[in-house]
C-alpha cells in the first residue's frame, strides 16, 4: 500500500465522521433551511485544509464558498454544491434523512451522493496528497454554491462568474456523435444530433 492509500486508511474514521457532521446539517435551498450554517461549515473545512477562503455573498441568494490552494502554472477548478433536495416524503426514509446513519456498511443521508459526499471526498483527497506527497503541483480553486438544487438562479450574477461562466452542458463540435444529459434538481435531458458534414 502506498503512502497516500495508507493515509486515507488511517484517517478513514475521521473522514467518515467529518462527512456525517455536514450531512447532519440540513441545507435545503428550496426551503431556506440551514444554508448559512452549512456554508460556514464548508468554509471552516477548507480553512483546516489550508486553503485561502472567502464567502461570496449572492444578492437574493445563498453565498458561494470559494477556496484556493496550491501553486503552479495550471489551475484545476472543482465545482460542488452544499445544498440538498427537500427530504419529503419522510415516511419513505428508513432512518431520518439528516441522521447520517451507517447500516450494513453504507451511509444513508440526504445529500450523501448529491453532493456533500463528493465535496468532502475531494477536500479529503487534497489533504491526503499534501500529507503524503507534499505541495500540490497546481492551483486548485473550489467553487461551492448553495443553489444548485434550485437551478443556480444567481450563480451567473455572482462575482465568481467573472472567473467561471457556468455552462450546464459541454460545448461540442459536430465532428463526432455526441449525447449529453444533465440534471438540475429534477432530471432533464437534452440530446443534440448533427451530421459530421454540418
């Protein structure tokens, strides 16, 4: 086992505990529940990582968490969101949606797969890299918004848009067949077809 994998294994319980902590904080953008508290938790975790952070206020919306770490000529931007879908209907849950309960080796909570688990695994991966391999070979910018589950209505108008204009679908040329689908709160799909000669 290499040093990176060993670090992850040695810190697995702490990593899971950190994830459970943020999962236990409701952050329902459609209902304005726990949004500021969750943004504060995300910025605190990025601060513990050693990132330079700021909370970017969004007029009539929820703040964007911005974090930057590393040096180098290349930049990797990581987009995530801290808001979740409403948990209703509650009677369909085996355990409370914000209990972050582990059953049979699996973690159950609203937001674990979309998107708090993704966010924290990325932060924890950067931590493991720094601890085992040293400084990052590039700059990483974390952009973590609080309105993805309601369609990101204010992201384009936020100050972060100057460095990252959001695009929900990849831009493709018609030189090869392409199918793309995306989801924003509810599942929507778009399929664009064109001939190679177009």
